[in-house]
């Protein structure tokens, strides 16, 4: 089983959390990271740190 599907699910759950993403629209947040690729890289890095700590 690929880990891509669970990672995407976590990302979607994070995006729905108003405490994490109240500063703007999804596009504004993505742009604040410098674009989609940088945003996805940051999410992947965060997930790696969270899974490592668990």
C-alpha cells in the first residue's frame, strides 16, 4: 500500500483546521510558501517530523 494516499488525507485534515489556517484562503496560504511545490514540500517535511516523533 502506498503512503501517498494517507499523506494526502492528513493534508486535507490539516487544511480544514481553522486554528492552523485562519490567516487566509488556501491559495493565499500556498502562495505564502512560494507556490504549490514549496507548500507540498513543507507539508511532507512536517509529516516526516510528526511520524518520526510518534
